[in-house]
C-alpha cells in the first residue's frame, strides 16, 4: 500500500477529520489533504509525530519499504514487536525484548555499546564469524551471521565417558550463537556459541537431544 492510502486509512480508522489531524501534528489542513492525494509526503518530524499518534512505525507509514530486523538478535520485526524509546517513539533497530525503556536488556550488548558502539560490535561479530569459518569443520556450512542469545536457551548438557554431566555455558550470560543444519543431511544440527573468551561448536539432534561437543577453543 502507498503512503497516501495508509495515511488516509489511519486517519479515518481513528475517526479524525483532516482538520483534527492537522491540529494534532501541527500542520495545516491543506498539508494533510496533499499527503492523501499523494502530492507530498510528510517530513521526518511529522512522520515521527504520526508514528506516535497512530502507534505504528515510520516504516509502516511509508508502506513498509524495508524488512525491519532487530540488530541485536536478528528477529524480523513488525509494529507489535519493535522496541520503543521512553518517550513512546519506535526504535526501529531493535525488538522490544532486546531494547526496552531506552536501554539494552542484555549485559553483553551494553558492554559493547560502552566499548565503542555498534561498529565495534559488528567488527567483533565479523571476527568471530571468520574464526569459526576458518576451523573448516566437516559438515558445517559457512556461517554468515550470529545472533545474541541467552545462555539459558543453549546451555546443553554433555555426558562424559565416565557418566558425569558437564555444561560449558553460563545460564545468565549472553552469547553470540547460531544453529546450522549439517551439510551431510540427516537430522543433526550444529550449534555455535561464542563470547570474548572462547568459541564452542557442538552437534545435536532435534530439540538439542544427544549433544556432542565438536570443538571448544579458547580465543
Ligand atoms: Zn532482538
């Protein structure tokens, strides 16, 4: 749908006249009319005001030109899962679980923000991806991204030959992680988890059953 149709639909759905909407977002009634005929589109400040007023993202107002993805965990976003700032504006870069009330929810991510922001974090991620691909593990497809995940989701229990059980991750920590199907087919998957200190590759069956450690390497 085009922006002009979306704006018309949102206004009528919210039972506002052009005059009433104009007053709410500090423009003239003529401006509202021109948006709805497609003559002009609202400027960025007005888009922000409309986004807040209608509780839809700017991406939605513009007819969803881009697929929104959380920069932190990689999930695909829609207006109901996108995070917001304290002032109620959407933050279209993150999901509401990774970012809430103006701050990141994961310690891991906070730390990298402190260290140098998103560029630094991307460099770190790319370095890890390179390190994992350089291991040339048989059956493991080349990886091209990693997501941030809580240790509690991926902390598998491995059984040692002597029968004891061992876990390598910390439930409360966050890791860069991914899951990949085995190139040789079958139901086994590879799991990858890494942080600043080590990287771990394991394989397992559906739902993390019968895990086997492939590699645990200090970085
Ligand atoms: Zn997220």
